[in-house]
C-alpha cells in the first residue's frame, strides 16, 4: 500500500496486500499514522516515511501471524495429550 514519493492515503482506506484487514491491524495503522503525522507536524507523509510505515505494519502483521500460529500449535499439543 505504500506509494513511493507520494503522500499516503488516509490509513482507514489503506488495504493490506491480501485485501484483508483485521481490527487490530486497523488500530495499529491508525496509531502509527497518527504518530507520523504528529512528528511531521501535519505535513504529507512521504517516502521514505511511507517505507518505514510499511515496514512497521508488515512487522506487526508477521508478529501477529506468528503468535496465532504458536497459539494454534499449543492448542493442538494440549489436545493430543
């Protein structure tokens, strides 16, 4: 969803790569976007800031996926005992 060298759209309309956005991801995107807007004093959020935003959101998405996977494996492990 990053547009290099261009201002990012409102984070409420930024889709994830897979076209799915969960409520936690939406909240994280809004939090990060608001922090960046405060840092830049309401200026346009542009490249390379957009790249940093993309990396932060991707990292958070990966962390969420890993924690869900861990939880699933733990549940399966406890079911098999």
